[in-house]
C-alpha cells in the first residue's frame, strides 16, 4: 500500500509552498484525494518525479519591485 502525506509535508519535500502542491493536484500532476476538507497526497512515483513549475507569487513580484527601486536609485 502507498503511504499518504499531507500537502504541507509534500511541499516541504519539494521545496515549494503548500498552495503549489494543491495547484499541482488540481492540474492532475499529483495523485491525491480529499479527506473531509484536507488533501491527502500519495507518496508515490508521481510525487518523486514532480518538479515545481510555479515561479510567480508575491515573493517573486516583491523581488522584482525591489530590483526596480535599486535601479532607480542609482
């Protein structure tokens, strides 16, 4: 039987956010099912092979804005 892990554990293993894991589940990139209101991710080959594809988000935009501010100051 395949083990199940939380989305937080999957995110920790892959070095991404929990939301990135949920997005991968909804796209069909990861095998998971919902237990009540919580996703349970199969700890299987799909998770092992999954590569984080998302680069956007607030952190990314904040870095761009900070870079623009430094450029404007010089």
